C-alpha cells in the first residue's frame, strides 16, 4: 500500500491539471511529494525513498519550468514529460542497484530477508514490471501527443491497462515466489 501511496503526487497532478491547469497540477504533484518526504523525514520508522525524492525533483523542476517559461504544453505533452520522468527514476533505481521497490518491501519483511538473493531478485522483477508499465504509458503519451488522429481514449485505456498489470504483478509475484520457496522446502 505504501508503494501505491508514493504515486499519490501523480494522482494529485492529474486531478488538479484537469480542473485548474497544467502549472497548478504540476505544483500539486510537487506539494504532495513534499508532504510524503516530510512524513518520512519526521518518522523514526521511515526512510526517504528514491521514488519519492525523484518525484519531488521531477514535479518541482517541471513546475519551475512551467512558471518561468510559461510552458504551452498540451495535456498529452505534459503527461509525456511526467511519465518519462517517472520511467527514468525507476530505471535509475535499477541501474544503481537499488530497485525502487526494495525500500518499500523492506518496511514489510524481517531484516534477515533483506539480503536474500530471492528477495532482491523479486524486487528487481517487480521494479522491471513497473518500468515496463511506465514505458507503455510513455508510448501512449507519445501517441496522444503526436498522433492526433488517434482518439485520446485509446491512450487512456492503454495507460490504465499498463498500471493495472503492474499493480496485479506486484501483488501476484511475491506470493508466487513464496509458494515456490515453500514447495522447494517440502
């Protein structure tokens, strides 16, 4: 659940961008990101996470750019920038050998499991699944932004399907791994 909460800045962005405008949506995303970071900073039980730091930097930078230069992006173009930034954050976490899901998973499991090869592999797999979903979302954004003959509903359906698949995989894969481990012990 905490990992899904980490995506709340993106939800705030979409809601505010739709009702008020792009700059306000970006600022809302930055504000929600800042609140999540403050929550982690002020808690003795939590640590700041790669995804939340990256999200704050992404929304903060896009907000500043939008305000300073009056970016005249379409909704699809700004979503392309946001989703591409999210994809880059996830890929960077994998490249630095700290898949973003590790930080969330460590809050849920005993510390003895943190260095287990299976635990680490599971988190790489889940992070890669999210990266794939975000790559699909970026492709849908490109479709919506630059192929205007394609109805936006196509891009929206693709985005929802990608997110749904990543969420389902995130719940299914660790259970699958536990079942395999239990079968090997038996």
